[in-house]
C-alpha cells in the first residue's frame, strides 16, 4: 500500500536538493508533479477521510451514528454536544491515517469493522460560542478528503454559515457535499422548495455544481435512517479516490525515475563518489607529505643521528672526523650535515603526479555530480586552482610543523666517549710498548693484546653507539613524518576535501530522498 503523502514529502525534499544537480527541464517536470500532488486536497492515503460539519441541532452526530450503524457519539438537540472532534476509523488503520489524526489533534478515535476505507470525523458545531470550535473546523477543512455540510430545513440559510464558511471556502467546492438532513419533517413540496432555494443560494455564492443529498438520520417516526443517497455518494468518492491515487502514484514514480536518471543515480554499482574521493585524498596526502619528508630524508635523519652519536662517543678520532665533516673541506667533498634539513621541497618529484591524480578525481566527481554543482566544482578546482591549493597545503604544513630536528644526545654516549678516550690512550701506550720492546719470543705478547684489545673494544663500542644514533635518528624522522602527515591531512581537507565532500553529501541526501520515495511507494 503506497503512502502517497510520504512519497510527496520525499519528492518535495528531493526537488529542493536536486536544484544543484539536474537541468532545468528535469527539475521543472519534477516540481510540477510535486505541486500537482500537493495541490490535491485531502488526505493522500487509502482511506477516504470525511468530516461532518454543521450547526447546533443539525443532526451531525445522528448522521454519523446512522452511517456507522451504531451509537458512536452522543446526540444532543439544543446545545453544542461535540466539544472535541471524534474520528470513526477502521479498527486497523493505516499508519498514514494515524499520523494525520495526530497532526490534526484528533485524540478521540472509535474503531470500527465496517468499510475498511472510510473514516468519519464529527466536527464541533460551526456556530458554537467557543472560538476554539470554529478554529478547529477551519484547520481541518484543507486536510480531509471531503466535507459533508449537514444542514437542516430551518437553518440551511443561516447567515453565519454562508458568510463565514461557505462563501470564503467556495474554492473547495470539489471537496464539499451538502446533506439536507431531517427531511422527514417536510412534505414533498416543502422539500422541493428548500432544495431549490439552497441550490440557488450556493450557485450565487460561487458553487458551480453543488452536490446536495437528502437524509433523515433520525426520523421522527422512529423508522430506520434514510442515508442511502449519502452512502452512495461517499462510495463514489472512494472509487474516484482510488483512480486518482493510482494516477498520482504513477506520476510520483516517473518523477522519481526522471530525477534519479538526471542526477546519475540509476547505476549505483562500484565505489561511491565519496569512497573514490577518500582514496584520492589518501594518495594526495601521502604524495604531498613525501615532498617534505621522503624515505631519503628519513635515511638522512638516521645518518645524522649516527654522526651525532659518534661525535659524542667516538673518542678523539671520532671528534676529529666530525670536525672535518663540518669544515669547509668536508662540505666541499659532499659530507652530509650533522643536522637534517627539509631541503627545497619544490625541487623534489611528485607534485605533478599528485596534481594529475587530484585533477582527474575532481573531473570524475564533477561529472558524476552533474548539473550546476558539477560545473561549479570544475570551475572552482581547475588545474591552476588545484596547483595553487596543493602548494598552499605544503607551505602551510611546513609552516605549522617546521623543520625536522636532530636527535638529543644520550647520557651514556658521554660515558662511552670517556671509555673511548681511555682506549685511545691504551692503544697509544700499546703501540709505544710494541715499538720499544717489540715482541719477545717465548713470552706472552701483552703489548699486542693491549693494542688489539683496544681496537676491538673501541670498534664494538663505536658500532653500538652508531647503531643507537641511527635508530634514534630514524625514529625522529618517522615521528616528524607522522606530524607532517597529520598537518598535511588537515590542510588538504580544509582546502579541497571539505567543499568536495560537502557536494557529494548533498548528492547522497538526494539519493536518500529518492530512496524514501521508493520505500513509500512500495508501502514499506
């Protein structure tokens, strides 16, 4: 069972969202359907909702009881009995009908097992002295399928009724039925005179073809109610509504399909635009991060860490080597600096590749979005604008993060430096001893042991210190890369991803609205 009201609401939402995605012709066609369905007065569900309106003593409640075939509401002859609207509805009402009654504030509901597609609402008397009663009538008129104006032979020409209701609401003629009740009190000539006068009055007030039926909801002689004519008209209304509903459902379905096709939402296979862009964003962040700190920069940080450690713990020879590397002679020979630096990122390869990938992704996304929004996306993020934003992202990241820093010296490096100094002294002593005494045959070569042991221990300590420096330098480089990557992600998302993903989210909202239409049309 299609929920046309929910479908119409979803179409209205979709039309508002589709303005940025589809062409004017497709948008105008969908808007025309939404306007046409919206202008269809009354409740759009399966149930025909009929309100009984009339003045005090006109017999509204009696008429409701007669149509229901049971005592639904209390009957009063003089004063306004119906203080609050009463709804006589199917015992198992459709959800849309329940929502309608909730919106209208009709809390008093009586279930029935009669016609499954008929709901009757007994309204407060229009001539009630309570202002709220009249306001209730005016509020309900545009929301129900039909209004049965219950008139009686004495008050059918009531000035308040015609002046305050029938004349201002003549545009709702297609919704209005007029039930001349209590005709059992008239003879044939009297009834004909009243009907003629009533029709003439209504035509004079703007009603082209007023539908008037006669009823006797509570005959004075105690006979059965005479409401057959009204029941037939209501049954005809039900049949007509079913025909209209079928056409409206077809129109709504076609409008949905047209919007989906125009917005490129018919083929949803493969990754979504958001998933594609997220992959592009990830690659762009990786590529731009590599411009500031690539694997070579991390390796340089590792070597710098090693040299920093060796300069602190390698003894006199290591300090001499570090001094030579920092000298003009060492730099001329290409020695790496003791502090890592970012270099000139714009001289590194990679920017053109990132620009090409992002530009292709923007083009693909804009084509998928289509319409004015897709064109604006291509205009805002053309090749020149993209390159400007990518360069600004790198510069902004470098400004926020700064340059990579060298490693901090470890306390034990200095201790190793003292040991290395002692080992150097032992080596020199061993060499002097070896030079003076040589190696005596038959005696243990302590001078050789001293020289060899000093070299071995110094080498092992140097390797350990160098490994420590390399490890610390690499860790520093990797932590720096993580900071750069985090800052780069923030730059790219602010400058590129946020506006693009916002456009994609708006398209997804359109897809959700169209999905709501499908669900409502399917009755789920």
